[in-house]
């Protein structure tokens, strides 16, 4: 799960791994040979069931960047991506 956004007052975009919040590395968006986008070095988690997937999703949500604004006490300063591959 990644967060794509900007810090308040900063115009530089960043891509952060919400499942590895201690990491300060700005992740990179890359394209494979089929021209499909992916995030390089992002955390992948095997989820044996739906409950585990929901727990992982909630862990990522807790690590989002939020900042108060005049209209919203917990305004998100970013967009989050959560990918789920079902095999």
C-alpha cells in the first residue's frame, strides 16, 4: 500500500510505503516491458484470507499522512493505493 502526495507547503511529490512507515525512502514508479506501472521496492504481504487482507489495509490506513485544515480536522494530504491480487 503506497501513499502518493505532497507535504503541506511543499510542491515535491513523494511515494511512501504505508506498510513500512519507518522507511523514509521515496519509492519510484516504474514500468515493466508491457508498459504496466508498478512501485519499485514496495512491501508485499501474502494474505491467506479476507480478514488478513482487511487487517493489512487498516494498518496502511493508520499510517496515512493527515493534516488539519480550516474545513477538515483530519484532511488527507495524499492519495493511497491498495492492490490486491487474487490467485
